[in-house]
């Protein structure tokens, strides 16, 4: 009888540790980024598909192509083809977590309500911070 009880204790400890680790991992998936970026054509200042932005270069007013435009947590997400406003082209000056891409193409919600910082099954594309 003593051997059986010892086995049950070690099984209980293993299950308890697994539950704590799992709870910590799911917590990562639910926290929001401080800023999010959408891909923008600087000539028209309209949002384009995020796949058009290749890297994290800041737009300095010169150059061609598409660049990330950074929005704060309380900003509204513009739809594809809509003009952007209230953000910045200078992502390197931001402090905090930044998510590049992954916002709804239809727009309408706030950045904070639609961003994630990773976890299992989430998109980690272009995070910094």
C-alpha cells in the first residue's frame, strides 16, 4: 500500500506542474501589443496589403515602395484602401511592443482590441520590443 501512495504523489506533482506551465503559455497569447503597423503607400497614404511591406525600414520622406505606418493602441484600424492618420512613419522611435501586420483588412476596430503578442497558433510576424 505504501508504494501505491508514493506513485500517486509523483503523478499529482507532474499534473500540477503541467497545469501551471500551460496556464503561463496561454497567458502569452492574450496580451496586446502597444503599437501595430499597417502597410501603406506613402504616395497616396492609403493602406495596402501587409504582404507588400518586406522589411521594417522607416519611411523618411524619400524612396519608393511600401512602408509600415505605426498606430497607437487607441487608434482605429483603417481598412485596405482607406487613408491612414494619427500614427507615425518612425517605428524606431517607439518604445514598447510593436506588431507589424496581422490587423483586420476590413478595419474598424481599435489596434488594442485586435493585436496579439504571440503564443501557440498566433502570428508572431514582425514583433519587436
